[in-house]
């Protein structure tokens, strides 16, 4: 009887460990609605990846990290691509349907459309 309880307790502990491990692997600083490619009519294309990395294409490719919290998008270009804007760019963002709208602190507003993946 004691052996049976010990096996059940070990199984329960293992199950709890798996559940907690799965919870920690989800990055709460990433809005999953933002994932994928977004392109502007005359502007750059942004590609947001699940692991918190982004790429921006506009003549040259720029990459870095990003996070989201509430309705704020913080973009951190890699050191190689930082310019007069400093280490971080912060935008207020919203997604309605297939439209991403970014608003900067300086008052600029930029719209992007979700791009469909290219399937070979």
C-alpha cells in the first residue's frame, strides 16, 4: 500500500513539474497577434518572430529584439544598427483585422498590412 502511494506521489510531482515547465516556456512579453510579416504601402516590411526577434527590411535588413506589454511595442535594434534614436524605439500599437498601426511618441502614425506567407 505504501509503495502504491509513493508511486502516485512521484507521478503527481512529475506531472506538476511538466505543467510548470510548460508555463515558463511561454513568453508573456510577446503578443502572438503580432507574429508574422507586416508591410507598409511605401515603407518597410517587419517580420516578428515568436522568440522575441524581429527583422526589418527596407533596402537593407535590420534585426534585433522586441517585446510587447499592454499596447506598447519596444524595438531594440542590434548594436550594429542603432542610430540617433538610441537603444530602443517605443510605439503604441493596435491590431484590427489585418492592419497593424504603430504610433510614435513624436506623433507619427504608421500602418502595415499582414502579409500572407509565401508557400513554395
